[in-house]
C-alpha cells in the first residue's frame, strides 16, 4: 500500500525545509467506492462521507513545486 511508503507530514516538512523549499502543495480528494464498510466507535460507517453523501477512500497528496507528489492513501473517509 502506498501509505506504508509515504513520509509522515513531519518528515515531508523537514525534508522540504532542508531542501530550501519555501512552500509545498497539499491537496486531497475522496475516491468513491461501494466495496468498503467499517463501523466506527459510534456505530457510523468510517468509509461514509457525510460531506459527499457516499462511501469513499480519503486520498491526500503533498508535493513540492515542480515535482511528482508523494501519495498517502489514508483509508476511510473519516479518520
């Protein structure tokens, strides 16, 4: 899974600072799916996005200007 290979936010920020970068690009989206379901502690499905009104996986991307992004497939819509 990509998440295991992706740096943590702290590692990405430290590397960016050491490389002399002044800013990073951070973005994310919900990828729709109907194949996952995990009940959370309050009984609500963790893969259900209330904002988007459907099931999906949360994908977060952080990248340096002019470089390919490091991907973090975070998992359920709700952390």
